[in-house]
C-alpha cells in the first residue's frame, strides 16, 4: 500500500482511448469516483494526529526511540488499512497479464501551514493485490528484498543502521525517469511476522542526520509504503 498526496492514476476516459494493458474499473473516472480527488479539507485538526503514519517531523532528532515510534506508527497504519472492509476501496484497474488488481481509497492526512498550524486533507491510498501460486510468503519476501529484480525505478540502496531486532534505518535512491530528477529517501523500516505465516513490512520517511542529503539528488518523502504477504493454499496473497 502507498499513502501519498503526489500519486495519481490516469483517468479511464484517456486510458480507454488507446490500447492498454490495463482494464479500468467501470466507476473509476466518472463523477462519483473522481470525487476521490475532491478537497475535503477543514480548518480543524484531526482528532488523533498521533495516528498519522509519517514520522517525517517527529524523527528530526537523532533518537532511537523516535525512529522506533515512527516505524511502529507506520506498521499500525498498514495493518489498519489492510484490515479495512472491501467496501472502503474502489477498484481502479486490473493488469491484464498478471491479474494484479489495484484499488484506491482516501485516508485522513495533514499539511503544515507555516511552523505550527496544520490543516486536514484527504490523501489517496493505492493498494495492489496479486495471488502468487507455488511460493510461500517467506520466499516472496526474499525476492522483495532484492529490489533490482523487479523495480525498474530502483537505482541503489543501503542499510544505515539496525535500530532493533525488527526495525532499521535505510537509504534508497530512485532513478530519474522521463526528465524528472533523481530522488532519494531516508527511511525507517519495520518487519513483523505472525503465527499464521503472514509477513508485514512497513516503511516511512524520517529526517535524520544519519542520512544526510546528497548533492544532485532531490530528497523525497513518503508517508507509508508497505507489504502484507498472506499464505493462501499453496501460495501467497501479496498486498502492496
């Protein structure tokens, strides 16, 4: 799952005007579905800003406890979104070749206005779901860790520091594509397993002197990026 105000999906009208590898949801792009991008901002803060998934502001101090708090919030948000009912999600598109289905919903987020004031808004959340036959969650998780195998945007990454048995600080750089600048990320990651064999992996951006900015690269940020790998039959249901 990805929570980011910068992500968007092409409208069904423009996509259907040419041959596509995707099949778009019947409602996605009409007046009702396009409301996904409506501004439902209010001047009031959210009831519980402590639930916000991003640790970007909170972890600006080099403190292990702050990093762990940010990682825990990201994991909690990932699991909350994953357990939300199907009715909360709209089917946006299906990739014809793989059968991967992409869903979209909205989640309360916030923006800072100046140094202190915060204004609520709704950020889009996208979730891709794919069933993989013949491979257990542990096998799929091993491939996830070798990002160059499946992510054409990935340039390089490194472990900065293990901060606990299940959390770490990492650095990742993404290639500049279609004229965009090279972007990099300072992240805290957390992995969690369950007795049923499900594996959850969540990341969120943090500001830390342990991952300084790099000349020629734009420091990006992401509120939530996560995977849930669930055993189903003789395979794995992967939700991203």
